[in-house]
C-alpha cells in the first residue's frame, strides 16, 4: 500500500507542479499577446503569425519527433541506473538534436524564397527567413535540454527552465515591439529563442552526465529506434494537422468564415484550459511509464493509477465547463461567441473518455511500438474527421461537440481492445467505480441543466460541482492522505494563530 501511495503522490505532485507552470505560462502568453497586438496591430500580428507558423511547420518536418521519442530512451536508461548506458543515450541524444537542428536551419536558408512566396505571396521576406533559420537550431537544442530533464525526471529544473524562458523572453521582447514595432518582429523571435535556450542549457548542465566520444555512424546506429519512433510521432501529428485543416475548409465552405472562428474559439477554450491537465500530467507520466515498459504488470498498474487520478482531477473541471460555460465565454471572448456553448458542453463530456484513453495510449510510445502507435492515431484521425463532417453537416456546431464525444468513446474502445489483446491490459475495479460515478454525475448535470430555467442553472449546477469535487477529494485522500498533509501544514504554519 505504501508503494501505491508513493506512486499516487508522485502523480499529484507532478500534476500540481506542472499544472501551476501551465497556468502561469498561459497568463504570460495572454499578457504578451495583448501587448503584441497593441504595439504591432493586425498587420504586425499577421506577419509574426505567418513567420512563426511557417517555422513550426518546417520544424515539425525535420525534428523527427525527438522531443517525445527521446524521453522514452532516457527514461529506460535512467531506470537501469547504469551510468555508462545513461551517458551513451545522452550523448546520442545531444548529437541527434544538433543534427536535426542544423538540418532545419539549412532547409530554411535554401528554401527561404520559396517559403516567403508561400507565406506572403512574394519574396520580400526571404532575408527574414534566412535570419530566422537560426531559431530552428536554437529551438531544437532547447528541446534536447528539456527532454534530458524530463527523461531523468528532474521535474523542478524542467519547470523552472520552461517558466523562466517564457517570462524573460516576454519581458525582453515586448519593449522591443513597443520601440521598433514591426521592425522588431524578426529580432524578437530570435531573442525569445535564445533566452529559452539559455535557461534550458543552464538547468540541463546542473545534471552531471559524462558525455562519450562516439562516431556519426555509431550515433545513427544507437539512435535508430529513437528516430523511427519519432518519425512515426511526427507523421501522426502531420495527419492530425491535415485532418483539422480539412475540417476548417469544410466548415468554411458550408457555414462561412464566422463559423470557422466560432469552432476554433470553442475548441481552443476546451483544449487549452481542460487540456492543460493532460499536458501537466504527461510531463511526469511518460518517463515514469517508459521506465517500466518491459514489465506488462507494472505498466498496467501505472496506467490504472494515472487514469484514476486523471479522472478525479478532470471531472470537476468538466462540471465547471458544463455549468459556467456562458460566463467563461463572455469573460474570455465576448457575447458574439455564445453560439458555441452547447458544442463546448458536449466536448467537455468527451474529456472523460479522453482521460481514460489518453492514459492507455501512452503505452505504445513507452514500448516503442511505432507502427501500432501510428496506425492507432491514423485511424482515430480518420473517423474523427468523418464524424466531424457528418456532425457539422447535419447539426452545425453542436454536431462537432457530439462528434468529439463519440470519437473519444470509440478511441477508448479501440485502444482498450488493442492493449488488452497485445499486453493483457484491463481496467481495475477502483477505476471502473470512479468512472461510473463521475460520468453519471456529469451526464445528470448536463441533462438537468437542459430542462431547467436560467435562474436555477447556477445553484443546481453548483450542487453537482460540489458533489463531484467532494467525491474526488475523498478518493484522492484514500490514495495519498490529503487530510494528514493538510493537518501537517496547519500544525507547521498556523499553530500560533
């Protein structure tokens, strides 16, 4: 039981740490975006957006998904406690990040005119792309440092590197935009990349790992599995991006640009504010699962523990979105975006299925099953696009929310059957109980709020929120002893009050 409590505590500690980092990062990003919009105007924001999105596309095509696949190799090496093995993997990792970073830099320089033509319709930004090519190398090296910290589970260093890079990057570049306006766009992007690199390098060098001298041939031999898995990850991301692009084109043709804007705003909302929980948990979860990837029994245990905590944290947030979505939309956007309310509510329900399926799907990455991972994600992208097209065609924006829910239900069934057949996976009784209770609370809340009048929505919704939150508290307390921790804090800091 003590080991279980230790595992649950680790999950909660990492989620709290990176959840806080994500929230602060979002606040920094929002504030920075406000100032950038104010100082650069719509034209400057458009130029900046086209430059960065083009760089992101080239980066995604040349980084071989090493920011994900390399975490697995470092975690596995770290689990062995073999210093020589860790040194070899880290050396290979650093060389591969240099190689892929230089590859991206060269491609940007060679195709600068072409990229300018594609992004802006002429070649006037060719020189800008040449200057910005260095950011692909800086960004890839930054990723290498962050992957090292994540794989070795130096989570506090990782959090500090992410947060300080974002904060000081914004602190330095915003005044540049104020004084030099559009002329500061390219220097601002470069400086932001440099500052992120400096902070990631500083914290990565706190780790004492001896680098080895190995040849280029040995680098590719040792890094073959890393590159293969990473390539499949990149390919699946590309398929997902193409699917999302196709849906936007479809919505634009059948509903107009305004409908595209509503759809984008709604899903940015749910993916940013609910999705940050997954991002926070994944930082610790992936290396932890990778470290036990060779033991199916331990894998199943870790997945169930993660799924339980994910569901307990996510469900109260889902209820908040179901109950208070109108207020949230008006505060973050405006009354013009009210038509997305029901779409977001349906999609929020789908997050419960995503919490379960997300926890399972990491096993493919942890075990290095690159082809299974790609086929799994490709199938999901395919039927999600089909459901989205059908849902929007017949039911408009609401159909997209329902499609999200159905797609993740099917995805959960899909990954469950694959992992059950291949690795003997099954959900344990505690998870099933938690899922049934929390999903029932959400569905009951959703349908009751549909049939009652406006003055009673918030009081009734608040009852469901309190019920879900209290149940989550009780279940988490069983696993990590929250009450004992609160009492210790109280006795330590407030005993003289």
